């Protein structure tokens, strides 16, 4: 793993800055400021302004991290997106501080900002090395979730398609499965869960194997099969069904001939049993118990 610390002046960062529906770029088009695995801009006005005040006072900002991308001499922002966009938006004249826009500052003030140097770590290496390094530096601010870190390493056509299905606010996965899954699509919880289910918790192996595939049909069809199995086996929904490890159950018991009506009667009886403390465990119990007299208390908290 190669990690190099460099000083990059703001005037270089803001060169050819673009922020539109196609993405956010700067550094003369060589820096992808908001890669596909990053979250949207979330800084509040006070946080955004504080970044600019820090620069104007010539105080140091925290170091940033760029990772080399597949195209030569281009980079992606791993850590520092919010600060970078705050700076670029101010220099572009898109907001003012204390009724002063960037272009209305004195010439020496403008030069001071443009000459301010950001401390940037440039990182490159193998996928496994980058993932280990990203986990190590992910210790401050708005931490990236584990799946967001994986997305940073295994970006490619497969991930683009997978995120379209699993990672948007109102994505297809959310529409069919939000009652059964915990977390949120935009923090990659749905994508992480689906990959964990299909590949028995070996998420990174699956992403590496599929990184350059042009579609995610296998994962999407599998996920649909799991959700259809749940709805068929348990047509009556209860809140206790949310967050169960359904993929693990599906993988092992999908070929068993269960009777939904019989299972529903068993569930009703167990829910009314005051000695059953863990109601969520009922669903795992009615699928997995063998022999039939196994006590539900084995699934109690």
C-alpha cells in the first residue's frame, strides 16, 4: 500500500469545479469529489461556514484522503467531501458569509484563500490493502459504514447497477422489503444484507467476483426469491418479522414443503403464550424446530 502526503492549494482544487446531476468534480476534472459510494452533501450552514472561516484564519483543516482511480492521474475523495464542496461552493460564489461573497473580498483576501494548502493523503494499492487502510482511517466525523467502505474498493459497473436496485431512498428493494429489513438503503444496509444472504456472509468475495459484471441480475433475482418466500410462508405480517435473518433461513429451508395455514395457527398460539418472551424468535422456531417437541425457550433472549 502506497500512501503519500501532499499539499494541494485551493486554487488547484477549484479549477473546473462542476456540481450537477452528473456528479461533483474538481482539480481540473481529475478529482471525483462525490464518488458513487459517498453520501450527499449534509453539512449545515454553520458547519459549511466554519470551514471557510478556518481557511480564512489560516488555521489547519483535518487531513483529507484521496484514492487513485482506475483512470491514470485521476482520483476520488474518500474522506473530505463535505469540506471540499464547502470550499468549492464558496469560491464559486454560491453562498456568502456575513454578507460577503468570495468575489467581493479584497484581492489579498482572495489570494490568501486560493493559496491555502490542503493536506491530502494519496492512497493506492490492491483492493484488500485499500480496504484495510480505509477501515483504519475511518475513525472521525461522519464515519463510513462497512458497506460504504467496500463500495469504495469494489466500484465498477456491477456496483452501479446494484446501487440502483438497493441503495436509493425509494429503490426497488425498499419498496418490496422495507417491512422485513432493518437499516436504510442510502447507508447501504439493504445492499449489504442482500450480498450477505446470497454468499453466506462473504461479502467482499462476492463483490470482487462480480466487480466488472455489467448487471446485478443474480443478486436481484435471488433477493426477490427470498422476499417472495417470506410472503408466501407468512402471509400475515407482524412487526416481529422485521430484522430476522431471512436469507439464512431461505438458503437452508427453501425446498421444504411448509403449510402456511398450519404455521399461522402455530404462530397465533405461541404469540398468545405469556411464557414466550422473544416473540421474534417464533418465526425461526416454526421453520427450524426438529423434532417437533423442541422448546421455543431455546430462542428466548
